[in-house]
C-alpha cells in the first residue's frame, strides 16, 4: 500500500519527508519520490524506482530546499515500478504536483478525455489523470481557486483515493483529501508546523496531536493549522486525538526485524491489550467503547465475523469462545466473500470486523454491507482513528501498539484476546455466563501476559528455532494440523510460513487428513501439529502415528512437560501449561518464531515480503 508524508512549516521539508517515508516502508513499495517548493516558488521533484535509499541518494546528489513538500512510496497498481511512474506526478507546467494512495477506476475514460483536451501523459499510472484534472479545472476558470479545483477533480473520480496536492501558486499550503477507503489520511499538529501522513508512525517523532480525514473530506494545511471541509465545501469541525504510543514503539530497537520485535514483545502488548478491561471486584469485563447495551446484547440472534488473512483466523478462534461462553451462534466469513454474496443481515444481528490496520478495503466494504442490512456493526482494530474504528457502532482497540512488520503477529494474539474478552462480556450481558465462571476465566486471563513472557523468554534463551530452521529451511511443502480451537492456529501458522519464507504450507483440520491430505505425506513433506493436552489430544497423537507410519516428519507444538509426545515426534515447540481458553493464544507464538527463523535462514525480506502490503486498501 502506498505511503504519503507531507510537511508545511519552518524546517527543511526533505529530511522530514524522507524520515517519514522510512517509517512507512513496512507498507510495501517499489518506488519513491518527493516534491519540495523552493524559495522562488519553483517545484523541485526527485523520483526513483526501487528502495528509498535510491531516492535518498538522488536528493543528496541534487539537494532540494524548502519548507513545504510532499513525499510518496508507491506500491504499483497501474504501470510497472519505474521512475516515470513514481509519484509525485506533475501538471504540464510543473507548477502542480499530486501524490495518491488508491485507484482511479475510471482512469481510462478520464485519460482519453484529457488527451482530447490536449494533455500529454508521461506515465502509465492512473494517478496522472488526477493532476491533469485539477490543472484543467484550475486554469479553465471552472473553479474559484485551487481548493475548488481539487474538489471538482475528486468528484470526477470513481474508486478510493487519498491525495495530497502541492502548488507553486499557493506556496504556503498543502491540500489533502480522502475519497472512499483508500487508506488513512492523518493530519499532524505541530508548533508552527503541520504534517500530513498515511499513518501515524511517519510523524510520531514530531507530534502526538492528530486528526483524521473521513471519506469525502479535505483539509487545507498551512504552517499554523488546518481547515477541514467536506467535498461540498461545507466547513467541518475536527477533534484532535492524542497518540500515546512512545516513538520507539515504531522503531526496531535491538531486534533485527520489526517482526522479531513484535513477536517477542507480546508479553507487554498483551498486558496493554488487557489494560483497564478486567474488573476483579465485579468479576466483569469492561468494554465501554463497544457501545452495546445489555438489552441489545440479549436481543442478538447471530454474530458474523468478517476479516481477511490473519484476522480471519483470529475470528475462527473467536467463534469457539463466543459460542461457548455467550451461547450466541457465530459465523466467520472472509470479508472479500461476505461483501459480494448478498448476505442475510438483520437488525437483530451483530457484524464484527477484525482488522489490525482498520483500512482493509474488503473488510470496510463488508462493514458497509452489514450496515446497509441494519446490523449492529463493531470492529476489533489496532490502528487508532482508522476507518474501521470510525464507521462502526462500536469498537474494541487491540491496544497492541503499532504493528510494522507486514506479517501480523502481536495483532493476532491481541485480537484473539479481545475475542475472549468479548465472549465473557457477551456471556455476562446475555446472562448465560455464571459469575463464578467469569471470575475463573478473568483470573486466568490476568496470567496470560506472564505465560507469554515465559514462553518468549525461553525461546530467546536457546537456539531451538534456529536449529529447526537449519534442518527444515530447504523443504518446499508443509502441512499444519490442528483440532477444535487449535485448527485456526494451524491455519495461521501455515500463513506465517507462507508469507515470509515463500514455502508452501497448508493448514488443515486434523480430522480431515484421511479425506485427502494424507496422500501427500512422505519424507519430503513435514507436518506441524498443534497438540496441547486437551480433549482431542489422543486424536492428535493418532494423527502423529499416521504421519510417522508414512515416513513423515512431525514437529509438534506441545506442552513443555509432555514427555509422551516428545518420544513420538521429531521436534517439540514447547508452550507452558495454561487454562485451555488461553492455550490457542500461546500456541501460535512458537509458529510465529518458527516461520521467522525459516525466513531469516532463507534470506527472505522478513518485514517486507515480496508482493505483500501491510494493509490491503485496493482490491
Ligand atoms: C497477515 O500476516 C497478513 N499481513 C495479512 O493476511 C493480514 O492479516 C490481512 O491483510 C488483514 O489485514 P488487517 O488485519 O489489517 O485487516
């Protein structure tokens, strides 16, 4: 997903923009560029294909000076990664530049219309139609001023777009605008300086005071503040949000990769996730931001969870929690399926999105579908102020801090923990969960961060996972098996391995082995089993036997003190003994570490895996 950083103030813009773009690298990109207004009102543009380093070198070889500028990292949708397709894109006279995140779905029609009007295109991108449309409205008198020209151009676009416009005719300002769900536009408030960014980590070093643009909104940003309007030109009052993350939260620290840091900080992130949500006096869970009354909770007949990728697997875990503790039927659906299948949604239902970024286009579209059907909509979301947190009737923040690595780790354990909290909350509100049971689970939950810390500290202290990576990094196929609440953990473990090591892996319900996958088993196809001692442990052991009988190797996520399974398998990834409801949250961690070490051993780009983006804001 593209990254945008803008600056208007009293410092040199280029270093601030480049540092901000670095903080957004995790979003995935293939080229980068920036534009800065110099003291004479000229627009200086630098663009390079490839990594940010190329742009930094271009800027150091040909410096740009000025206190107003905008930068962009591009994740190619229309047109290959190249310098000519990198943003910013300029108007014919070079006085106007635009950067964009999103897609112009009607760009071909607009391009032909503009070519007929005499515009020459110099790139293959859809974005270039935006800058020429603004230029056309600005110069042909159909717009009162630049702001109006931007507004009129945006209203011609189909599809989601987040843009920032810089003009030599208005050297004291940037214009930012958002149309649909094209990823966030954050406005940062400094002292005598202002910032625009796709995401908070880009500007956290400079300010904690931010405001967010919603769909069909724009901001005229000068060094002394921002004026917010909707696309009809009506003024908007915007509240500032204070971001409490510490700036190092978006830094790697002593870890080699963001993903490694985020795996090993799950003891702390789970502490934050639980913070102010466990009421030991009342043996109750506190989820005020969900805005769900007891009466409404009692009237619910169904909960549908919609999500993508890792968040979808968290939803599968949530189904077990909520059906067991709240006695509420739960359906879990891929957001990309839900949004197009004309789902049966009604006002006595709740539709819950799970989304780390809060900006995933399929998940936001599924929420729109749910709202149209009259359901109560909610989101479990990590990114503060993101679209999912703002368009729903209620939300639960994951409170996991910024997750920078493309492969989601601490957000998964945060969202599964939030789902357990939600299950307790709904069980209490619906009067189906006994207080003694609530008290027991709440006490168990309070142990979770310590158990996670114990597991992760043990993993840090020995070479177990590096040794496993040494033994298995040359294999090209893995099967992951789990039963019951651990079946989704097997799915998530397989996704982790796939997306960062590029090894094919498939998560399967263990009971399905005989219905096909067992045909695959041989010495070249290792099997990972999630096999804590639970009510289906014996079934998992027989699965292990079946794999071993066919010369298959078995790696087991199992209780550290389980000597029986240790004697049967080729390797154990240990987890501490814990309440059965907490075990899936712990069991995913060894699979995260295993995938990480495999990717490192294979020399893969762990934090920015090929073809992937941290938040998928385009279909
Ligand atoms: C998970 O490691 C991937 N990065 C991806 O599957 C991700 O979970 C999915 O794109 C959903 O993202 P979201 O939680 O931000 O909506």
